[in-house]
C-alpha cells in the first residue's frame, strides 16, 4: 500500500465513521464502480450510488471500521464484537478511488473474524 493509497483509505474510514457523505464522495473518481459478492446489491456505479452502498455497508449497526490490507490492497473492514461483517477492498487511480470490491459472504469473512 502506498502512502497515497493509505491516506485515501484512512479518509474514507473517517468519513464512514462520521457518516459524512460529502467527504466520502470526495475521495471517489467520477467513474467509480463497486462490486459486491452478495447482499441486496451486486454492482453500483458513479459517486452517488457507490457512496450510498458503501456507507450502508460500513455503517452496519454497532460495527467498527478499521483500515487493513486485503489481497495486497488497502481495505476497510467492518467488525462487530470481533466478527467481520464486510471487507471493502479499495483500488485507486491517481488520487481517487476507482473501484471497490465488497466481500459480505459469511464463508469468505471467517478468516477476518477475531476472538
């Protein structure tokens, strides 16, 4: 993870914790796309739609957002009581987020759970 990528992901995490849509949206490229492995949505595109979907996942009731590496990319991880609820892998291009991959399938999240 480069320092620039880390800064972007840390700003996303802060925006998510504050539920600050404008700050979250400011980190996204206009052509941003998001893909999820399950849940109520599969894909989202554009800053408004991706912001809405990402913040919905990141604000899971009682969940805490942390910044961690996943698959070699900076990511946002949501946990509640040690159980991983979602992992959003962030891909950047220049100084903006161009892709988000959301992992929400419980079987895929098992290795992210902490005692």
